[in-house]
């Protein structure tokens, strides 16, 4: 069951691309829907009768019995459809929880071909304004989009997702990720044997890479700085790390990089060169 559900999530969840807003708007005319970018684990909620299961794309499976904390904010779904599949994010930090922003299926009806605005209406009917519902903001101009992004960042979010309101679920390039900083998820390919490492046994300089669209590894240089909360002992070969940087050089090396966090919710195959807009 776990593999079946996680495979379904992995194969079907809609992706947000990273790039330039002005370029994105050429293919996705205004208005746009703006949602806070949540820093959590992408999940689907499956309902069949009274049975609820949450599955992540990494294979974690949660039920009300096995993981009651995950379901703390989940409504009772008294008037919900008998069967449904909802898309969302689980934020594990204290005071957070499950947040839902899309719907793929209701009973035997596949809702993915519907425009996002119609899916949002159906989702609202299901959730009834519960706090788990991610409520989008409508932006009619470029300036309104950037204003909403700046406001969300001030509120502590790491950025925003801009969505084409007429897009079908999973439509290519219809969701745009606008983050607070220029960041990229890379995987660690090795480490540099510095004098400090020889003294402590703990690496403090790592080589990093991503994959291009052909599945070939692209080396992005090395990173030797971490924020205070990151334990260098957790950064090992194969680890996925989120890196902030100031620019990308012509030979595809990150300038001014440092590690923001180790991403236990991602695997190296998800680290793609296309993250660099």
C-alpha cells in the first residue's frame, strides 16, 4: 500500500518551476493566483469512506491512528465526498500542520482536466473554509504579484507560488516558484580534505552537483560555509542540501554559496539544473 500510494504521488503531483516572472507571464497571462510557499513535505491526502491516509512522495505513510499529530488540524470531513484525493503540504514545525491547496479526484470524477479556479471552488466546498485550506490571492498586475510576494516574505514565508488560474492540474510551466533568495537544491558528491578536516575528522568543504535534462551530472563547484543550525556531520556524500548563492558563473559554478539546510525530504534525482532560472 505504501509503495502504491507514494508512487501515485510521485507520478502525479504538479511541479512548480523556478524562473523569471516576466518570462513566465508571457506564457501565463494575468490575472494570477498567488499562494504562500510552504516549507514542508509534499503530500496527498486520500479519503475512502471514513478511512484517511496521507502519503508523501518519499513513501512516508500517515494515518490518524499511527500519526495523530499529523492529523491534528485535519477536519472531520463530515460532508465530504466518499472518495477524494487532495494535494497539499505537511509542515512539521511546531504550530504548523497540514495545508491543502488542490484537488485531483472526487469519487469517480477526475478533476485534473478542470481549470484551477474550478478545482479551487470544489476544494473550498470540501474544506468549508477550514484553516487547512490554502487561500490564494488574486493579482491582476505584475506589481501586485511582487507586492504579495514581499508581504509574504515579511510574514516569514520563504516565498510564493504563482499559478495560472486557467491551468489544468500538472500543466507544464503553469506554477512558478518565487523564493526569498536565490537558492538551489544540490547533492553532495564528495568533500575536500582540508587541514581542519584532518584535525577534526569532520569535512567542512563539499563538492556539489545537480542533474541536467539528460540525466547527466553537472558539477557546481564546492561549498565551504554553513549556517549555524546546520551540523556539518549531517552533510555526507549523497546528502541533498539547499544552498543560497549570489550568482552563477559562465562555467556553471555557484558564487558565494553556503548551506542553508540538509533536505531529508529530497533525493539526488530531484536536484535538477533547471532550478537555475
